[in-house]
C-alpha cells in the first residue's frame, strides 16, 4: 500500500528579514500550523519562493524545517526542474535528510511532450525510494500532464499522489471520477478545495491555508463527516478571501497578512517578486475584519 495523503497541507512561505531567511519566524509558523492540526508541511515549493533560494539556503531550510517539526507531521520538500539529470542530483542531496517525500513540478519552459513528462518522472521514481507527489500546474510550466499520463505514473511504486492545479475543471472531475487506485489527489487550486472534496478528493496543498487555517480544516472535517451543508457554509466565508490572496503574485499577499498578525517579522519577498501594493493592503485589511485569520 502506498502512503496515503489527505487533509490540509501547507506549502510554507519562506520568511525573509534583511534579505536573509528568518528562521525564528519559520519556527513560529511551523509550531502554529502543526498545533492547528494540518496534515503536513511542504517547504521550498512555489509559495516558498524556491527559485529565489540559494543552494546553501535550500539545504538549511530542509534541516531547520525537520528540526522544528520534530516528526509531528510529514515533511515533503519542493524539488523540481527542467533538466532531469540535474533534478536527480539534487534529489540525491535531499536524501541525506530524513524527509518524508518530495513535491515535484512538471518540467517547465522546455515544454516536453507527454512521453518526456512520463520519462522524467519515471527516472526520478527509479532514482529514489522517497514518495513523490507530482505537481501539475500548466499555467506556470507551459505543459499540462494529461490524465492518461497521470494514470501511467500512478502505477509506479513511489508516485503516491498529485497536486492538481491543472486549471481545467473537466479534467479534474474526470480524474476524480475515475481515479487511480492507491493514489492521493490533492488540489492545488485553493478556490476548488470544496469542489475537489465533494467529488471525492483527498484534500489540498493550499497556500491560502496560511490564513484562516481552522476554517479550511473545518471544511475538510465536515466533508469527511458527510455534512456537506455545514461544510459549504464554512466555505462561503472563505470564498471572498482566496481571490485576494492571488490578486498579486503569491506569496506577497499572504506575507503581508502574516506580518500584520505578528507571525513573521517582515513582508519581504525576493526579486523579481515585489511586496504587495498599497491598494491590495486596503482590501486585505477590510476582509481581515470579517474573517478570523
């Protein structure tokens, strides 16, 4: 049996202060989200600004996340790229740490066909015993992983799940209605969390769940209890928040909200990302008075 992934997972931001990683704030966030009951943590994914992390910082974040989490929840690490051989070398470095698995995005920019995507993940699978979540987000990578390819990948022993951000509700619905055996489907489209759960999905890897975490957890737990009406009422309260958090590039809006709560020292991002605009700050402040972050 493959590792079963479900619930609400947090793709952790990387807090910065004076252009250095703020490990004190990182520890505070890890303790907060584990205390609230999230199912797992994923550092160094897109929300963690992984393209703007130096090599030495990358390994230090892994080490510190494992130290702070103390085995209380699974830790999967964001690890991807568009040169398969280089990704496997990085994977071998990550294996030095006792991580629970990796989240790996579709190769981007060079736009491989479906066979190239399959061969990329096949070679990764053969190179490690670590569980792998494949991450399909074509509006970032330029390539969609078609369901037929997902079915082929799901057969591999350590391809355990999918972070689904395909952006196509028809494709998502077809996958959920005809899902592979022993394969976890977690949405990465925060706005489709309720829909995915109602169609039998296993949960979500949700940047938005940095905020109003209890409400996201309540939606998940109510669906599991087959109380869809109560879950939808909880979901209605989140529906206005999610679009604001993606109105400007992620994770700048989330960092602003976390900094306003005193959970991180600074709302810094690294170029080419910039801090949230003054106009969006006003909107986020307004919704914060309606929703308990």
